[in-house]
C-alpha cells in the first residue's frame, strides 16, 4: 500500500486492516475509472470532476482507508460526525476538504464553519444569515452551494427552483459567504424520470442564476450525481459527484 497521508496513525487511532485498505483502494480506483470514462464521453477531462467520498455510514477506520486511497474531498450528512472526523484527521492530511451534505441546524453552524467545511445544503435565508454571522465572527469566508429541490419531491429539502434567484441575490450580498454553485438530487428512481432530465434542469438553472446575478460570480460548481447515477450527472456537466456505497462496497 502506498500511503498518501502526511503522518502515521497515532496510538489508539482506528486503522483499517490490510484487507480493508486493499478493498478501499480497489473501490476508489474503480470509481475513478468510471468517472474518467463518463468524462471522456462528455468530451471533458477527468480532472474537471471532484469525487466527494461520502463517509456518513462508515467509521474512522474506513474513512482513513479512503483517505489513504487518495480521496481528498469528504462529505458528511451529520454535523457532529463531520466535526469528529475533521478533528481526527486534521493532522493526518491538511489538504482534506470537508463537505456538509446534509441538513444543517442553525445551532450547529458556528462549529461547522470553524471546520472549514463547504456547505452544500444552503436552502434558506435564515440559514444564510446564521452562516454569515459565524463566518464574519471567525474572520473567514464560508463557501456554499445552494441546495435546489429540482425534482419537486416534497419529501426532500432544498429551495424550489423558482425561489433560487432571490436566495442567491441575498447570499451574494453577505460578506461572509462565497456562493460557488448549486447542488441537487435526481428524482427517486420509482418516479420513472430519466435522471439526466433533472440534471439538465439543474445545469440550466445554474447557468441562468449566474447570468442574472453577476454579483454571485461564475458559480462554477454543479454538485449532482451519486453512486447510482453519477455517470448521467457527469454527462450533464456535474463538477462534483457525491459517492458513498460504491467506495465502501465490501467494507461495511
């Protein structure tokens, strides 16, 4: 195994077995190859897509295995888990970028901002205000993505597409926030909708937002696609794919 981290595990720190590390490296390489193939089909370079390894269902040992395999972008749904893992690996690899990909309650905002996490789930003015206050207090710029409920599924979070422009204009005027793009999910497979349709809708919405709200910048990021549909997302312009199960297959 060729380690890519800067330090060895500290005594008592959970560490993957050799078999787990080999399996995770194989999974990581397989996902990278799938991403590269989809990028080739889309006429893009593989370096135009960041793989965000979603570690919400695994512990510290499996997370370390993924880091050792080469993943530098890590996503968590629960703020408390993000805090724990960010702290555990803060001295292991300082190049790691954490992503909050789940619901964020306002009372958990300051500590999440302090971790330097990219917030992919900004979906309301109240959350924007809380994030801005925490970022200004900490003297940092908090990168955010607008979470858009592009599938119109009432059981999912996210701002409705028609309200995304107003939210973005508000976010662009806050000194502590740096809008980077949008995030969304395709419709549930049972809905019978081609995921490319939802992804194309989200890409078009991002382009429209960037055109009509120049204060927000170019909005380069499109976070869309998960283990079951990320190739379709890449074909529609995704720059971040959020992968969990495909990376930890046979590990859990």
